[in-house]
């Protein structure tokens, strides 16, 4: 397939979050392919879970991806993302089970029932977060990287993404909020589709839970990919504001200020470059 196919996937992935465009500025051409294509590939698997309405279709998509990873490992890639990734010797050195574990964990989430409480939400997200963190660590930092922090940030990142996509989630018959929080505020999943004082109060409570957990994860030791390191302060800031805002959803979705976002991205990139992973500078 042509490089244009890869460019289309990378562009779509960047456009989904403006901060990724800032991160792009601090990566060399080979790094953009290696790290960007890896992130875009994981995002494709997440989309299969979250954007495909029919569970059978989602499972079929993920099953195709699992087969594609096997083909890629054997030098027979068919998709622009895997073609570009597995042309990289460092990517080929990552064991195949590290890739397929992410797909297998995503399959566990297809058609999963709503979580009773916040702890159950985190447990449900944990297998995918753990597999994703392990894969990202291998691609970015090598096999010896500490992944506990990345696992926690990744799991919470999935919950935050669901909350930002509130209306789409409700349209799929899912609630980003745990069931006990809906019950506390007298809400149903369907009621989340409409703005109301009860919805605003529930969103503020949930934003506070996410903020406190993300702040705890941020203080853990361990490396983060540049993409996650740049998103982390934005998410903390927006969650903190959403926990107090009249319109929590708007506060959560607020874009990062231009120059401030660039400066934080530069600092995150400088920290990443200075980290104990000289291979990532290649």
C-alpha cells in the first residue's frame, strides 16, 4: 500500500487530539512512523470496541487485526499501519504476544456490561491498559521499562476518553459513569443524553474521582510515552475545572491554550529525550 494510506491514518489520529500535533513537532521522521503508527494502531483497536455498534462486527474487526499481526510478524503485512511499523527493526523485535495481548484485551470489552462503581470501571479497563502500557514501553523504551505508571495513566485515559464522548457513548447504550453514580443522582443512561442539573452534578462528581486518581497516577515512578506525557497535564487541568464548572462537559473538552500547550509539550519532549532510553533517540 502507498505511503498516502499511512499518512491518512496518522493525520486522522493527530486530528482526534490537537495536542498530538504539538508532540509531532518534537519527533524525527522515523520516530513519527514508529511511535505515531503504534499509537494510531492501538487507537484503531479502541475504535472497534467503542464505535462499532454490533458486537459481532466489532469482534470480527478485532479478529482481522489479530490475524494481520500474525501476517506482519511473518513479513506479510497488508495494512498501511502494520506495513510501516514492521518495516522497523526495533518494532519487529517486540514479541508478537505483546501486540496480540492488546487485541485480546480489547475483545474482552466488547459488549461488556456497565460497571457498578468506579473501582469496577478501573478493573474492567485494567487488562487493556496493562497490555497497552507493555506494548508502548517495548516500542518506546525497551523491555526493561517500568510500566506501572503507564498502566494507571492508560486505564484512566480510556475512562476520560469515554467521558469526553458522552453523547456518543449514550447513543451506543453505554454510560461513561458508573451505575452507582447514576443512581445517586437519579439518572438513567438515557437521561445522560440531555443537559440537566442532575447530569451536571453527576459529571462534577465523576470528574473529581478521575482527577484524584489521575493525580495519584501522575506521581508514580516510571516513563510515559511523549503522547501520554503531553496529554497528562491537560487532562488534570480540565478534570479539575470540570469538577467545579457549571458546564462540566464543556470544561472537560476545553482545548489547551496554544502557547501554553506548546511550552508544556517542549518540556515533556525535553524530559523524554533526557530519559534513560537512548534507543528512543534513534
